[in-house]
């Protein structure tokens, strides 16, 4: 048995589209970028000029040693000082440039981070049920750091380095003749061609390492989330081994990754060394033949260093950019994923009479012959029609798995129905905005999950703008006060991840308090009291009756005693309605409901 591993991704070719997506963020700070660019141009000019100073120093020294002794001290000192100054300014301007640009990348990362976050929340429930949190968070991490790298180097390395190369080659050609330019240019071309080829080959190892990295993280997070289950079954060793298996896949992928890097770097170094040797041999023979001065020899040497350093860097940048693009791929893939449930264009707002403004509640719900399946092969809801008139309380009962909670998810539009429609106050819920639909419905779900925050904040979540008094009132209505006073930290108690430090019944009451605070016109209770003892249940039911009095409510329950006062009771079986009516009518039918009732009474 094994839980699913990270899904294999379709290995597509690298997506240069990423550049297009990043560009707008670069243009957000035009002035900053312009200033950083001018620093950059200055650095490049200075660094091309530097070897000339070096040449002059050497030539002066050379002349001095053969000529008069008098100028020996004075002239080189000035040049040496100039050399030092230019060197320093190169570094300083590079630092200024990076500092200026840092702001631009950080803003871009913030924007993209928020965009991804919003997008994740816009995706449908199905995506989230299938998601693997650990792997997902890794993809996002790698994606943002990839973006950072890409922006920095796109602006500051590729274009400027090419510029520098052109300058140096031109100088070599003009000052020393065609051969120097030919050697330089051909070695540069070979270098670039080799780098591109080898990097292309490497990309798949980078991808494989990424996939392995995400899946081991998925495994670790999933295992930790199931901490208790692991203990119940004393499966620590099993978990460790499964995790280690993932880690070893990652290790293998990394080894290949490293070996391919070695081949890449080695090849690049070979090309550079060959070119350097050829150039120096040529220059040395020219000096020997007295065509060149010693200063020229040093100048050429310095130029070569200067040229190959950025070139080497370009190789590194190209490699990293490819790597970054591979990293960003998953992130942009995520952004490209369209939610299955979407608002129609120009979706209307769900209109309900404002609670308080009007005593009339307009929120009638109509389920009109709906069918639905999570998976086409297994229908869950097979043609269900019923009404919940405004202000009424309707109960839905039936066997476990008959599709009751699914009905609620459809009402909340977590999924779209396959056929038929659901209307609230005459408006088809698929035609109104999800935001307006959900803002009118309050749900106490079957399994409440809480934020790892204080009790107070968890309740206030129902209406973030609610005052403290309103929150306390909701807590009181949900019969939570007594429990809270018994806590050493009271309302400031932190509930633990997913609320696991509370009992099932306490969590349910927090969920009820939240919903009371939200104060919607439609209320849904999905087994809202299932975790409560009969005493608390009675108290909560009174509270629920209080809040549902003027509202439309849908109540799902297993314990029939909690819903006998409903205006209508729907009995479901295998996604169909088998009986409906009020408690007395259903008992008189002597069908499924009356059987269930008798069973629960005895
Ligand atoms: N996201 C999903 N993907 C696939 N199948 C699902 C999904 N959610 C629920 N199901 C299936 O749909 C059926 C109906 O589930 P639903 O939660 O609506 O049942 P229920 O009537 O609320 O049951 P219970 O009384 O146990 O809460 C179940 O068989 C369940 O396995
Ligand atoms: Mg259910």
C-alpha cells in the first residue's frame, strides 16, 4: 500500500513565456531601473578602461628600468593611484546598482506571491482536495526564488556582458590586428555554443531533481499532518523508510545533476584555457619580435581575464536561468490552472431582502431536478427536487453516503450541478457571483476545521469587522462561555493546528458561534450537533432555533429527535428522495423514516 506520490509532470520544453510575464513588474520602477542601468554602464566602461592603466604602469616601469632613474617613483604612483580608484569605483557602482534594483525584485516577488495566493483561493474545492501541500509550497518557494534570479540577471548580466565582449573584441582588433580578434571571437562562439548545448541536456536532470524535491516534501508534510495516526499504528519506521525512499530518489537526481554540471563546467574551462594559451602564445611571440611592448602583453592578458570572467559568468547565468525557468514552470503552471467553478461574465449579485431592513425574508431555495457526480462513473445525486420556502426549516436525513453533504456543497457552489438548477429567491445560483452567493449562506459544517489562532479570532472570523461585544454575544449564544471561562488563557487560548486542541463538540460550538456572527439569511447545519452530548445538544438546539427563527434553514441530521419540528423532512437514499413530509406525516407513511425513528427510539 502506498499513498500517491507527487504526480509526474508532463516534461515540456522550457517556457520562455515566463520572461513576458515578468516584464511588467520590471517596468513598475522605471526611474530606479534607469539609474541602476547608468551605474551599470559606468561600471562596464571603467572595467574596460582598467587594463589600459595597467599597460601604462608596466610600460613606464619598463622604460624606467632601461632609461633614467629620476622618474621611477613619481609617474607610476599617479597611475597606480588611478588604478586603485577605478577598481574601487567599479565595485562601488556595482553595489549601488544592486541596492537600487533589490527594491524592484522584492516588489515583483510580493506581487507575484500575492497573485499566486489569490489564485490558489480562487481554485475549486476539487483542486484543494487533490492538492499536496508540501509539494505545492516547494513549487512556490522555488518559483519565487527563480523569479528573483531571472529578473536580476536578465537586466544586469546578459545584455551588459554582451556589450562588454563587443567592446573588448573591437579594441583588440583595432589595436593589435585581426588574429587577436579572431581567436577571441571564435573561442567566445565555441564557448556559447557548448554552453547552450550542454545546458539544454542538463535541464531534464534539474527537472527530475525538482520533482523529487517536491515529492519528498509532500511525503514529509503528509506524514506530519497524520502524526496521531502514525502513533496509533506505531508506524514511525514505516514512515521514515517511505520518506527515505523519496529522499534517495532526490539524492540520485542530484547526483546526476551534479555530474552534468561537472561536464558543463569542465568543458567551459577547457575552452577558456585553450583560448587563453593561444592568445598568450601569440602575444609573447609578438613581444619577442619587438612588435609589442611588455605593457601590451599585460594589457592583452588583462583583457582576456576580463573577457572570460564575464563570459564564464554568462555561462553560469544561462545555466541558472534555464534552471530558474524550470523552477518557475510549476509556479506558472499553477497560475495557468483555471478554476472549474467560475463566475459567468458580468455575474449578477444575489439579491435578498436585507435582514433588519425588512421583516420579510426572501431567501427561498429551490432545488430543481438536480443531478451531480464527482466522477462521471458514479452518480451521487440523481434527480432531486424540493423547495425550502423563505423562513422555513427543512431537514434532510438519510443513510451515510446518500449525498446529504454533497447537496450542501452544491448549494454553496463548491461544484456546479451536472443538470437541473438551484435557485435562491428565484435567481439561479450559477448566474450570480460566488462572492454574493456565499455571503448570504452560513454553514456549520460536518467537520469543522479551525485556524491555528486564538479562540476569539476564530469566532471573529465569521465577521472580521464585528466588535468585541458582538463576538462575545455570539460565543454566549453558542454556549461556549462556560467552556472558555474554564480555560487558563480564556479567549486567548490558541486552538492548535486545524483546531485539534479542542474537543469535537467544542469545535462545533466555535463553528456555530462563527456562523451566528456572520448573520446570513440562509443557514445550513450539517450534523451540527453530532459531537455533542444530549444535554449540550438540547442547549445548542435552543440556540439554533433562536437564530433560525426568521431565517431559511437547511438542517442535516442523523439524530431524528433534533429535527422533528421541521416544516418539511426530506428522506434521501442513494442520491434520491424517497419520502418527504413533516414528522407526523412521515410516521404515518410507515416507510423508511418511521423505521429509522423506531430504531432510534428503542
Ligand atoms: N470530493 C469527492 N470526490 C469523490 N467522491 C466524493 C467526494 N465527496 C464525497 N464523495 C462521495 O459522495 C458520496 C456522498 O457523500 P456525502 O458526503 O454527500 O454523504 P452524506 O450523505 O453527507 O454522508 P454522511 O451522513 O456520512 O455525512 C459518498 O459516497 C462519498 O464517498
Ligand atoms: Mg455528510
